[in-house]
């Protein structure tokens, strides 16, 4: 018999190794998939951030260019007009014709106040003038707005009182610089590449903004001119720097250094940062809906800060839009689920196959032992009786005839055993096709009744046949005879101790089917045995020694024979005791 525990240990070890390998591969694949998904989300976020920075700088460029295009003389309420002719087309002396500042007109969007800082620190605004001047130039404003402008100028004077704007404008603007390598040992190739892209993008946006501002500043157009007046045109007397954004506390200013009449001034405007930030964030709703803008005040800026080129402001992208999350959904979990299902099914199939093979091997081992036991008894009888008869030790004729009858019975028993084994082997190999033909049940049973009665008589039992005439079935008569003989043989062996010595062979009709019934009045079949009743090789040598002779193959052979001719063999419980088997035949 096979040592099944060794097989189970080996198979369990192989399955554990296979599962460990699959688990490791699954974990590795999930890590790669998670890294790939994060990389795609990061790439989507960076691409959106890049587009958002270009969009913001493009939206801010007109505002900065508009303020840069204002002539330095426009920061005075009135200035001397140049190139003015009188009615006789003669040039008027400089200083006789004056021109009102275009900044007296209503403030543009996102600008709170224009201002000018003299070299002595005096802060003035072209918007804060006497009401008479506004009336003379037709730029009157409501008293509430004038009061607001004066309040803003007062606040700005207090803010600039402790700030050195000249030094702030002289310092270089914050620039995006590469991070120190010693701080970023953990950087991946993708992160280093993204840093380089951020630096390159910022440089490109800065160059684009500078070129646009130089072009706009060199033109003679003015954003504040209207149909009634023109702003003073830039002249050699009013040279200066371009507008530059800087933070003074939490106040955002656009300022520049200019020279007028040989004196240095600082001119600029006070931007409405809350409204400007709201407007800029609103421009990014389709790219970065959760983005925010944060001030960057005079500190070194790393490439990850995503600086704007037009303003010292940093873009914080926030989360990417939901569309990228759904687009980046991976199919790997589904693939792994299918793969794991296949692995588990394969493992279950291997275990089931192994269970069947081990069980079959054990049953065949038990069968060999049972056959050996069954053969030993008749062979011992053959040897003993033949030796006695050959040696002339049985002079009595009646005793010799009795010994011959015993030898004949044992020979038939061996023949029946060998016939069952060979028939089962033929069915297992598929070499026993049934030949079905219409047969009258009464005549078929009548032909085999004598043989069945002899087998019952050998066990001192009586065969009672009750088969009505006129019942026809489609079957193989030889197969039916073998099934009935095995059933009667079992009844003769297992019902031998019964008081009622009858074995019944009857016909039963149920639901359009015809059944041949073989029943006895013996002890019947218990529940445990009934579960394995039709399994081949189910009787061990210990069971064979304790029960009636046999190797546990007869009923398995009978069911296989029945199903080979499209019939079926069933065991049915009866309340009055005994065993009852029904061979259901096609009608």
C-alpha cells in the first residue's frame, strides 16, 4: 500500500512553493502598477500645471504691459505738453500748455491705486488731487470714491514708510534654481527630469514675458488714453526700468525706477491681490480645479515651486481632475483575480486528482489483499481434498462424492470471482459495448431461473420468481443475467442467517419504467455501508475476513453493466427489513 502521507507532504510543499511564488509575483506586479499609476497621475498633474502656468502668465502679461507702457510724466496730475502749436501754427513755449494725466480716469480692473515715490520719500498719487483739477479736466468722481483713494494713499504711505523700495528693486528677482543634489539622494529619474522641465519652462516663460514687455514698452500706445486726451509719450527725459512685481508685506505692487528732470522716482501701482487671485484661479477651473496661488516674497525658489514669470507667486496644483483618475484605472487587479482563480482551481484540481488516485490505489491494494484472501480458502480446500483423494484416504464412495461436490462449488466460486474481475476490467477499458434488443421479461428471467435457483439452493435458500407476462424491455439479456446472478449471489451470502429463507425476484412498474427487483429477508444494509455500496474495491482484507466471501466488486460491476445498457441499479430501503435492489430497465 502506498504511503499516502509522504505523497501529501511532497504535494503540500510543492503547492506552498507555487503559492509563495505567485504571491511574490502578484505583490511585485501590484507595486509596479501602483508606481506606474502614480507616475501617470504625476505626469498629468505636471502637464496641467505647465499649461496653467503658461495660461496665467499670458493672462497677466497685458496687465503688466499696460502699466509698463504708462509714460513717467503720467504719474504727475498735470505735465507740460511738448510739440504743441498755437493758432498760427507756431510752437508754444514749453510750460504754457499743460496736459492732464490719463491716470485721472477711472482705475482699471485689479488696480487699487497708482503711486509715485520721490527721492525724499514723499509718496503721492496722480489719482489723489484737488476736486478743482478734476472738474477742469472733466474727470470728476463721487465723493465716496475720492475718500477711498485718499484712504488708500494714506495706508500706502504708512506701508512704504518702513520699506526701502529702491533696494528691493535693485535686488535680482527670485529665480528658479535646481535643488542641491546632496539633499535629493532619493530622487528618482522621473523626479530629476521633472525638475529640469520646471526650470526650462520657467526660463522660457520669463524670456517670453520680457520680450513682450520690451515690445509693448517701446510702442507709443497707451492703455489709459481715451477719445478726449492722449497720454504723454515716452521721451528721453523719462527713461527708467520696466515694471516689476514685488511684495511689501501682504501687499502686491508693480513698481519701477525712472528718472525725470534729472531726479530719480519710483512709480507703480497697488494691485488688488484678493480679486486678482480669485480671477486667476477661476481661469484654471478646467485644468486644476483645486489649485491655489501663494505669494513668494524674496526667498530662493526651488524648481518644484512652479513660479509664475509675471508675478512673484507660486502655483499649488492640488489634486488632478477626476477624469485622470478614471482614465488611469488599471486592469491588473482583474487580471490578477483571474490568474489567482486559475491557480486556485488548478491547485484544487491537483488535490482532487491526488485524492482520487490515492483512494483508488488504496482500494486496489485492499482489493488485491481481499482477492488473495478469497483465493487462499478455495485453494487450500482444493489442495487438501485432492491430496486426500489422490492418496486413497477416502474409501467411502459417499464421502468421495461429497468431496467432489465441495470441489465443484469452490471451482464455481473461483470462476464467478474471476468472471466478475474480467468483466469489470472490460468495462473499464470500454471494450464491452451493450447489444440492446427488445426482450420479453418473463421469458428472459425463465431462461436464467434454473441457474439462479441452484445458487440459492447452495445456500439452503429458496428462489421465488413472480414475473408477469407481456412486459417487454429494451436491454442486453446476457448483462441482465450477470446482474441478477450477482444480486442473488449476494442475497445468498448475506441473508443466510435469516429465518425467512426466500429470495424474491419480481417486476415493478413505476412512472413508466420497468424494474427487476431482488430482495431478501436478511439483516439488510446499514447506513455506513450503503454510502460505499457501489464503489469498486471497497472491501478490505479485514472486512472480507469478517463478512461473507467476496472482494467488494460485484455491486460496482452490476451498476456499470446496468449503465452500459442505459439502465440503472438502485438500493432501496424497506421498513420490514432485508435488502432490496432494483434494476431499472428502459421500456
